[in-house]
């Protein structure tokens, strides 16, 4: 997923939107997926995308880590989601050398 949002610790990053790329991977319980072909029993990707978009839109964000944590927590609140992986890439990180991007990845799972 690609968005433009305010993210970072530097003063200009608080008010100048910049590109942000996000990956969201969820693991669902086998019971939820395997027991029925009913669309109501499955995750709707549009809902996942909307949740991420809404969370990213609530900028500014100071830390990529905190943004990933918020997205992970909201994903785990969805019925059937057992584990989640959120990766956030910032292609234009203000560094003193050439890099393609900086990336933060968070893995979380439901307490059993």
C-alpha cells in the first residue's frame, strides 16, 4: 500500500507529507477459513485497506514503529486474525548517504 503522510522526528517531517509504503500480512484461524465458503466468514481486504488508510491518515506520526504498532493492534482486533506482520518503508528518509529506503517491521500475535 502506498500513502503520503507526515511521519518523522525532524521539524519539516511534521508538516510536509512524504511517501510511505506499507505491507500488511495477517494469519487467520483455520476454523474461520476452512469451515465455510460464506463470504461473511472471510476477511474483506477492503476493510483491511480502509483500516490502514484511516490509521495512516491520522498524521503526523513521529515514529514508524508506533504507526506499525497501531496498525498491528487494530488488525488483531479483527475476528479470526491470529497473527499480523506490518512493514513500513520510508523511501525518502533524510540520511547522509544513499539508501533505497528505511524499513521497520513489527510482528504481533494474539495472546492465547
